């Protein structure tokens, strides 16, 4: 058996195969990987009648990490509740792999700060990570309707809070290995009102002494929502429960203004493989045209190296190479569209619109520098 990490690759549908193929080229520059390419989503429905087969789930569970493109497309849109749907593949994968933590970094590339809805001086220097609990809280509690009355119940156990808190502290440590700054976790709750939040705050505080190199503070969710737009650069790692995390991770994502740039990771128990994927979907409108932006998937591969394979130096090299290429002016059409209004400025390279292949070649060349 080789020591090469075993990566299950799930290209999926739409632009998925294009951006994942580009990402495999990128990873191959860091030595050998054993890639095991499998079907997920619409392509699996076409072949097997289901979006996720037991064999694929087993392969994912046995891998060192799983890299996903995106799934879905109009071909499989249906109103028939009995028909298989591509998203069922994703949900089945998250459940079957026991993924309970979703990690979304927000780090606008310096060359793209102009795409942010925030003023440049506010967004500059932002480099944060939202860690969201994925399997508990109000989305999974008892719910029901009785005539004009409805209820949804929010429940958390100390064990659920403890494991996500540990994920956040450890992610903060890993990030500090490459950034060199003191790691900090901000735990977000609504402890002035909710009992689950008081338990949340208590348990996070109890776990914190095991990570005494990491600073901890607590913030109420309404305050966190405001601080994210007023001083985003002051955050490092934000950890929060499912509902608050759903909202705050989308709010944070908007800070960059560039959907094609956002990576994500979903992690499970210690030592179990994680799932790494771009935040965007399968973009069926541009599939097959050679113009998909591969950068969110490159940055997802960087997350895989950092959070899944303990190779933080290579992760940082990818992030630096992506920044360098954007600084040089290269833009896939989705990025160019947001910046075309920028007037030409002295000392700023002119923007060049490129496709997936040229963008990939440029990042590979920057890695080799
Ligand atoms: P989308 O993210 O696929 O596309 C939104 C817009 O952004 C489109 O104009 C698209 O061309 C553009 N875009 C997205 N990624 C891009 C990239 N890498 N490069 C260049 N342009 C890019 O969202 P949508 O249109 O709402 O959904 C399309 C399909 O994707 C649907 O079937 C949806 O269910 C699915 N989807 C899948 C995932 C996933 O697999 N995780 C996530 C979201 C949506």
C-alpha cells in the first residue's frame, strides 16, 4: 500500500467536472495522491437511479478526505416527491459521514476587495472562519402545528456543544500555524434569553482551558451580526449553533462579494474524513463553456490540506498563489463582471479575462515560482 493520501473525488454535475479536474492538476504538484473518482448527484441518478450509492458512501468513509465539485441542474429538477434528487446525495453524504461542523473561511483576496459591498478600509485585512454546528438545534428539534399554533424546539446537549467547541479551538490553532497571529475564538450565542445558549456558553467556557494558547470571547448573536459588517477584520474564528451559523455564515460570505471564490469544509469526528467543496452550485448556465472559475475549489483543496491532511504549508502556498494571480489582473468572467467598472489606475495591472484552463495554468505557474 502506498502512503499517498486517498482522496475520493466527486466531480458531480454542471461545472463540477471542469473545476475538479483543474483542482486535481493543482494537487498533483504537491506529490502523489491516490484519487478515487466516483459519481454523486445527477450523474449518479442517471447511472444508478439514486444520487448516492452505498458503495460511494463506503468509499468516502474509508478515504482520508473527500473533494466535491457541485451537484444538481435543470435536468433533474422535478416536482415528483418520489423522484430522486441530486441534493439527496449531499444530505446522505453529510449524514453518512457524520459531519457535524461546517467551516467557511472569509478572506477576500486583496485584489478583489473592490467587489465587497463594504468600504475598502473596512474589509481590508479580513481573514475569518465561521464554524457552524450542523446537526443539532432548532432545525432538528421537535416541531409541529396545532391549528393556528406552531412550534419548533431548540435542543442541545453538552456533548454536542463540546465537540463543536473543540473543532473551533483546533481550527484556530491550525490557522495560527500559517498566519503567526495569536488564535482567537469568538463564541456566539443568545445567552441573555435562551437556555440552550446559557448551556452553550457554559460548555465552551469549560472546554477553553484545554486550549490556553487560544483566546476566547463571547458575543450575543445580534451584536455579532453588527460587528461582522462594522469590524470584520477583528475576528479570527467564530463558533456558533446551527441556526445562528446558517445566518452568520451567509452574512460573512457576502463580505467578499465573489461567490466563485468561497470554499468550505465539513468535518466529523477526530480522524474521520472531512468533505471539502466550493460554496457555489453547479452553474449549469456556463457548464461546458470552459469559463468556470476554479478558484473556490482550489481554496477548498487548500482547506483539505490544512484541516483534513495536516499539510498547512501547502495550503498557504495555494492561497498565496491565488492572491498573486489575481493581483496580476487575471479574472474569470464572473470576477471580471464585478470589477469592469473600475477605472484604469496607474501601477495596477490591467484586468485580463481568461477561462478555466488559463486561470489554472497561471496558479500552477505561481506555485512553481
Ligand atoms: P450556482 O451557484 O450554481 O450559480 C449562481 C450563479 O453564479 C450562476 O450565474 C453561475 O453561472 C455563477 N457561478 C457559480 N459558480 C461559478 C463559478 N465557479 N464560476 C463562474 N460562475 C459561477 O447556483 P444556482 O444557479 O442557484 O444553482 C444551480 C444548481 O446548483 C442547482 O441545481 C442547485 O440545486 C445546485 N446547487 C448545488 C450546490 C452544491 O452542490 N453544494 C450548492 C448550491 C446550488
